[in-house]
C-alpha cells in the first residue's frame, strides 16, 4: 500500500478531498515536513515546503505570478486568464495546469475562492494518477459533467 503525506500549515478543504480520492492509500496529515522520507508522495498545502517527492499547487499559471498573493497580483495587473499549476517542488517541473478566466469585475478574494475550489478538484486527481503511475487527460476529468453545449468535444457523447 502506498504511503502519502499531506503537509499543511492550516486546515484546508483540499485535505478532505485528497483523503477521499486517496482512500486506497495510507494518508498521514502532518504539520511539519520533517521525517517525510518514508512516504511515496508528499503533498504540500498552504505554501509549506518539503524535500523529496513533493508536489504542490500554486494559484497561477506558473511561471506567472510566482508570489505569495498570486490572485491579488493577477487581478491588479489586469490579466484576463490565470489558473492553477500542480508542480514538483524539488525541480519546479509542471505536472498539470488549468486555466481560469478573470471577468472585469472580479475581486481577488472571489478569484482565490474559485481557485481553491479548482485545487480541491484537480490536486486529488493528479495525486491519484501519480501514485498509480497513470496518464491523465484534464479535459476528460474536469468536463465530466458536460451538457453538450460545447459543440462536439471529444469529452462527451453529445
């Protein structure tokens, strides 16, 4: 059985989503990244850092807005697209990215809430695929509730 460490500094609903998706694994929630070498995968939340095979999620499409308040910086700079990036901490290698469009009247607190919800959706799926060593196609994962209004994408039968 694979062993997963979730390292966090404060509670996040992402923890519950990860535990649910990774129910086939042993999942330990830690408030410190010390002694994580015995884990197959380390998932760091809330800007925590770890050594080894650690992944994390950033609320921007890296390399853009690689800062502590990426939602605020994106809104204040006037960009129209941001998103989330899942990446390996030790190498910076990007694993997955998903875009989010920013409306003209979006406040950065609302954007942060939207990106946190997206993190709850995407990070558990990416972690599960890494543990199972399986490829994933984001369009099929994220759009699984497609209503067919897309005009015939390959993600649904419409």
